[in-house]
C-alpha cells in the first residue's frame, strides 16, 4: 500500500474577512513508525462555538486538547476513541458553562481520522463534512436539522459515525454548520472538487457572506511522491535529533500542526508554526515529534601538561590498562544496548498486538450477539476487521488472528447478505481479435450472443441433459455487411431482444436492431428477414430495444422518448406512440438497458433505475448495497413476459456481483463468486439471463459464457 500525503489548510472568516489563523482547528499527524500511527492514525478536528459572548482562544485550546488527549489515550478502537473524545469535549464545555454561566457556549464538532486508506468521521452537535473520492462528493450527515443537540447542552449530543475509503486521492472538507444555512449545498460541494487545496479554500472564502462567522478545515489526500517521502523522513530524523541518514526516533507523543497556537504556547509549537509561515495557512503536514529530544555534547577532554618523559614513566600500570579494558567493554555494551532495545521494542509490539487482537475479538463478539441490528453489526465488524488487520500487520504469522479475520469476513458477508457462488461453469469460450460480447438471450435450449466488436449474432444450442453447449454448435444468425432479401445491407448491430407472441404477432422470434434502422427478425424457416417498421426514418438515436406481449419498445435517446409499436401482420407498420404519458420527454442519454414485466424498468450508467407503469413514472429509489455502491452496472433483468419474477437482478461488473432487489427497490442480497479467479471473470461481465424455474444464472463476459446454480438463500 502506497504511503499517503496530506495537505491541510484552515479557513476562518468573520464578516467576510479571512482571519490570519483559525483558532478552532487542530491537525495531529503521528510519525509513521509510532504506535499512534499504527493504531489511531491522523486526527483532524474542527470545532465551532457560539453564545452571548465571543468564545476565547483559551476555551478552544482546552476543548481541542481534550479531544486530542482522550482520543489517543482511549483503549478502544478508532470509532470508540472518536466517541470518547467528543463526549469528553462535551463534558468539558458543560463544566465550563456551569462555572462561567455568563460566558456559556454551545457548539458542534467534526473529527476526521485517516488511518491507511480508511477514513473515519465522527460528528457531535451541528457540523458537516464533505468527502470527495471516486468521482463523487458525499455529505455527512446527509441532512442537518434544528433538532441536533449541541455540545455543552444539559443533554449529551448523539455521536454520528461514518466510515469510507480513500482509494488514491480525496478531499475532506470539514465545515461549521453555519455554511449550510448561508450557502447552497451544491456550491459547497464545488469546494471539495477544487483542483488543489488552496483553490478550494479561496473558493469558500469567496462564498462567505458578510455578517457571519464561518470556518472550515480542508485536507487533500494523495499518494506521496518520492520527494515528499524524503522530506518526511528528513523531518522525522531532524525532530528526533538524528542526522538525516539515521532512522527517526519513535516518540510517544503525536505531532501537532495546531491552528489554535497562541503567543503563550511553548517554543516547540512555535517551531512548528514557523515552518508554515508564508503559506497562507496551507500546510503540507509533516510528522514531527511533539517533544524535542535533548542533544548532549561531551565536555572538552582535560589535557595534561607533558612536562617530561619521566612523568610518563611514573604513570601507574593499572591506569595504562584502562584503554584496553574500555576497548573490550564498549562492543559488549553496544551489543547489550541493542539487545535491550530490541527486547523493549518486541514487548511494545506484543502489547500493541494484544490490544488490537482483544479489541477485534470484543467487537466481533458484540456484532455476533443475538438481536444486534444489522447497521450496528456492520459498524462493529468493520472495527473488528480493522483491528484484526492491524494485529496481523504486527505479527503476520499469527494463525489465530488470521482465523479471526476469516470469521469476521464470514460474519460480515452474512450481515451484508452476500450469497456465495461456488463454481462458474464455462459453456462457451468467446473472445478473439476485436471481440466484444455485449448481449445475451437465452430461450429454452437456444442461446444467442451479440458481439458488437465483431458485429455478429451467433446462436448456440444447450444440451438439455448436461446443460452444456456441444462443440461446433454455433451458427451465425446475422452480421454486418450481410445482404437482406430486400437488398438492404445490415449495419452495425446495436441491440437484440426476444419477442413473444401477442396481438397480431403469431410467432416468438429473436429481434435485432442495426445502425441502418433495420429491425431484423430471425425465423427458423425463412432465416433473417427485415420487418416493416413505421417512421423509422424519424429515429434520432435508437439505443435499447425490448418486447412485451407482442409489442415492440425502443428507447430513442435523441428524442427523449420510449416508442411503443403494436404488432401488425408484416411487423410493426403502424406509427408508434410515445409510451410516456402526455407525450413527455426524458433525458435518456444515460440509459443502458431496459426490462419489461408489465412495468418498464430503465437502468442508467450511474446505477439508478426508473420504472414506469402505463406511461407514468412510478416513485422508485434503488437502495444501495450495504458494503459498497454500484460502480459499473451493465444489465437489468425483471422477469419474462409471464411476470413470474418478484425480483430485479442487476449486474455490477465493478463489484463482480449480481444484485437482487424486490420491486419496491429494497436490497435483498448479492451473489458473488467465492473463487478469486471466478471473481475476476465477473469484473468483465456484460449481461445476465435468469432461469428462475431451473435456478440458473447465465452470465456473459468479455471472454466466455458461464452458468452457475442460483443458491437458495438461507
């Protein structure tokens, strides 16, 4: 895992004027080798206070010191430490208010902890955090209302905890609550999308209205460059009192870049501040020890006057033996010192290992107790997994920890409703030069595959006994450049669907759409035939087709319409109707697949789903999976024309999984291969067909067609 580098900038604006220093922010970044870095990571705190009088810098320092001290001293894990620290700050503020009622303050706090690539957030009272990562900006909490209990109140505030991952780069923007009351949320999100941390701070400064006190703490996270790693190592060495080539001294106190430091603070803090002067509060945070290591120099050696050669002769033999004794003892003393240092380090490592292991065991036991809500269990299991990984990093060969980690993952899969797929059976190898299989239709013993790379539709036959495709069973149904009976030429193949009988449609057939606006029907008796389709010259950007009850449906992204054709004897020669009620239009540019079971279901590139009934859009929100959001959707399956399926199935190639939902949008479960090789195969998944009666998934990928049994959920 690559080391991450952080760049931090604070912002404190009063009546539209940026102040030279934010007294309410603190950044703590331990040296990489310390136990704090391994167990607790970096800490970023933003505090806001408000009352009848202005809060003093001393009060901010008191509360920030409380948060830092309690968090790093807490024996629990990260989320437990954040909770203890915020509650300790609340108690300290409540006590201040009791002693100084005329200077009483209420407040809110946000704590961000970065350990490795994991980001933890804790929020108490009114506060908000924006996180930009993986091409999205998330707000925590999602809503901020007036019922939030502030710090310093008689009642303790509810602590909201969040956890996410920073894959490579990200931006964390901690904001005081007044921002949301004064500035629209989309504009605030733009600050998290800024190309660099200084631009983000300047953008917020420009947004800040007059007659308001606003603050922010911005942290940009990116992989460290070799120069930054070298600078960090040099800073650590200098802080430990060692020459640059020597390893940095591990210290027990974390480094602090403290925006609330005043003139009365210690010289050590002044040195940290001096390192950041001239940067307009934008700080490339480099871990340094909080306490300097005193350097000692040997006193000058006393010299003896060399009066005569006789004085040397009078020196006692015992005294002349001391240099030889020292020459023998010094190596032994060095070996002993190294051995003691190694022993002490080993003891510390084992103590930290036991702390992390016991914490993981406790969190796992708590999550496994009867009656624990799933959301709570997920948080506890994530904590257990983090601590078990930290323990395994300290003692990689410990089998008990490895076994515990496996048990935690099994329980986490159970809580997240992950159903294992044990074996993918290869039905047909695909691929080759230019190949790009994209669409799959399985109808009885017939399997049709559209390869957009080769512009070809090939049909295979399934053996009814073994379920496998016999060798040399493939036959080309349609391909680009093929001349049709009416003299037209087949263009690029765009999509295909299976059309059941209904209305004036008397047979069930495979329908294929090409870029020349041909709708081609595959007939076992007559071969490939073009159908009559009315107004096809008016199509602007046809992308997706489907059929239901004999009708033909086409998504025209150019018109923003879903066109419905009713069958005629020669195909679909009657003009279409806009399926959407009131001749409405939609932005269909992101629609990638369509399924019909009476309702029309549209799947979009961003993982969202829209559904329509009798031309009217039905309110529908797809619940995100609990482990990770949909990242690369490919296909949606809603059942056959008979409408027997009670579930929606969505392929997520990014997550190497097939997701199952009920038709209200509630997440039910996900199917994911156990074997790592099979897991990688699903990352190139492009389509899926579900045999609900036979209990089989047919999965199309970029290099093969697979089948696997659908496990019955326990």
